C-alpha cells in the first residue's frame, strides 16, 4: 500500500513534473540550440559549465560536474544533433491535414 505524500513531497513532485513538461515542448529545442554556442570554449575560457544528467522521473545519472573552460565544439555539435533528433520526435504526430 502506498503511503500518503506530505504537502512538501507533493509540491516537489508537481514542480518536477512541470519542469519535465516544459522541457519537452517543441519550441525549447530552438532556443537551446541558439544559446548553446555561449557555452563554448571560445566564450568560457577562464570559466566553466556545470552539467548534470537527470532522467524523466527525477533520477540523476550523475551529480553536477564542472567542465572547465566550456564545452568543446564537438560536444556542442553532438548536442545540437540530439536537439534536432528530439525535436523531430516531438513533432512526429501531427493533426490530420498537415503536410510535411
């Protein structure tokens, strides 16, 4: 039997679900792709980027880690390719009458 959630647990769960829902919207890929170049080694030579990977449901793959000096061009291009793939998945199902 499931135990009843506290108010704080329920709020945390709803906040996580909202964050996941907003992150999965199709327009987000455009803005992420446009802003990604700002995390390059050209822009962050004396700084760094802190990344973490979290799967749907809130489980962290790894805790925050800093990539010193920014992201490499290869990493940025690979992420952009994943944004394109994810965007195409997000818009796969269209209403009737939409031609590709």
